[in-house]
C-alpha cells in the first residue's frame, strides 16, 4: 500500500473546494507516480477546473527534479484543441494588470498546514483573476500577442522555431513544450526570485541579469525591480515558502557537515576494522606483518571522509538538537519533503557503490604489506599495487638501517629508515609508519634467527637503490 501524501491531500481539498465555490463547470484530477509500473511514490498531482472559455490546471509537484520539490503552481489553457499550450499567470499578467508582480508559484511547501495556508491566501487573488480571464478571452488581439510572446520564449529556449513545423498530434512537440514548462517553472524556485520575494532587490536584479534567454516576464520583472523605491509585497504574509527554503540552504549545508563530522570516526573505525580483519585472515600464521601496525589503520581516517558525507544524508536528523524548537520543527518538515532524493534510489545506489568500492579497496590494500613467517617472508609485489610476492629467507641479503639523511639544505636530519635488500639486488623499504622500536622488537629478531644480518649506515643516500 502506498503511503499517503498529506500535502497532496491538502492540495486536492483546497483547489477542489475553490473550484466549486468559483463556479467551475467541471473538475477532474489525476496522480502520477514514480517507479516501475507507477507503483512508487507520488511525483505529481494534477487538477483541472473547467470554466466556460478556459481551463485552469493546478499542479502539485511532489518531486520536481534534483533541485526543488513540493511545488504549487497553476496554468491556464485557453485553446482546448491544444491543451499542451498552457500559460502561467506570469505569461498573461501584462495584459490583465501590468503592475501585478505577485507570486503565484510556491515551492518547498513543507506541511499540509502550509499548503492550506498558501491556497487560502491565494483565493482572493484567484477570485479576482477569473473575471479578468473571461474578459481576456474576448480580446483576440491580446490573445494572439500572448501566444506570440509565449512561442518566442519557447523558440528562444530551443534555439529554433518548433512551432512552425508543429503538428497538433505531434508527441515530440508536446514533449518539447512540457520540458519548457519545467525550465520556466524552475525560475520561480531559484535564488534570484527568492531574493525578490524577500526584498533583496539588488541581489535579485544582478542574479536575473545572468540568466540567458530571458522570458518576457523576466525582462518585465527586472524593469519593475529597477524602478522600485519601496518594499513590494510580492507574496502573502507567512507564505514565502520559496525564500524560506532557499535561504535555509546554508543551514542545510552546516547540518550536512556536522552530520559528516559525527560519522567520520564511526566510518574510520569500520574501515580500520575491515583492514584488521582482512589482515588477520591474509597473514594468519605470520610472526609479524606491518599491516598489523596501528598507524596503518589511521590512514583510513582520510578515506572515511567520502562515506561520512554520503551517509550524512541519512542521519541529519540528529543535528536538529542544535536548533531552537521552532526552527527544528521547520527543518524536520523540510527534511521530509526533500527525502525524494532517497525515493529515486540514486543516493542509495551511490552509497552502496561507494561502500562496496571502499571495502574492496581496503581488502586488496591489506594484501600489499610485508609479512614474516617461520619459513619465509612476503614483500609487496613490484608489478601490482595490491599483491605480494613470497621469498625464502635465503633470498635476503641483509637488512639496512639508515640512521638519517641530508635534506636539500645540506642539513643532516636523523630518522631511522629500514630497507630489506634481496640477493637479486631488489630492495624493499619498510613502511615509514613502522617505527624503529617496532622493527627492533618484531622484525630484527626474526631475521637474525634466520641468518639475515643487519647493517647500519649513517646516510640513506649511501644505499644504492635499484629502480
């Protein structure tokens, strides 16, 4: 059974009640779902109210892509023979009231209560709009001009005239138009539009200047902003869902970072645990392996940054304790509507893939350390980064201990470095993480017991390394 979308329920109840009150002659609705055979979660609910000369299509977009979600919007259909040509109120407002730059699209609606609040606040606007739409339908010249500017916007977006060769039954053309609506609607959930709603007109204007292929409405809005000398109430009080969410993005980033930091040590501990388990299995029976040295596991702290950030999405809820109760309630509700990223499965697939790759890399890396057994030793392979070669102790010429080396300034820097030299001339440098005390305690006694001498040199440069 599908989980009910309570915000969609509030949307349906609100627009159906208004349509009935406003005298709509017909009302129809449908829902779209994600997943195979549409058995997934709700992605969109569409309600169409029919009036004498036009239809109004109300849309609740639960999932509208990667960047936005939970959007209320509506468009008007004047020509029922071409129902895919739909005008937003922004497209036609210059013919109805050229001083009206009110907000008619609301994104990031985080709760059913907020959806009801938005629709209630819009009802007076919609009631005032309906008779103006009736009058507009009778003005053929205005209708033609609206269509021309709409088609110019669509053609500018695609860089060619898609209307000239359009066929009323052309599914590709209908797809082009629907794709244009997605791009057009995206402006009303953008940061520049959110800045306009919040009264930050300079930032909004500068942000809109960077938009390519501006629509006619965007050009008009920029001119309107440039002329403002006072605060324009573009959105009903307490209904600025777009601005509230867009400017909460910094908070969301901070929460993600905090969650990642909280996960950093658990992820590092998990990777270190896999390293030790793999090393125990790979080098079972060894007298000593530098894979067992504790500092080898600490390198996974840096490797754990990626999984910590990936999995931070799943545990951001714990970060809410750092916020005041009212803010905590809003952010929690915002988390619930943005969970669509998990619904699509993309994040889960990415998390699973990253986890699998990290586990595999830890396991194969654990196979590339030196290990000392009773009957021989294993040294990292020269041909592969993720494997080792077996040698008998009789193949080892000596263990060289370099007490230090000179830096580029000619200053001698003490620091022990151990190199295993084989009789075939090859050399293996023991991990720098393995300290001299560990070598003296764990490795030298094993080599001396097997007849391998230890030679000390003052300068590491005195050793003839073979590439």
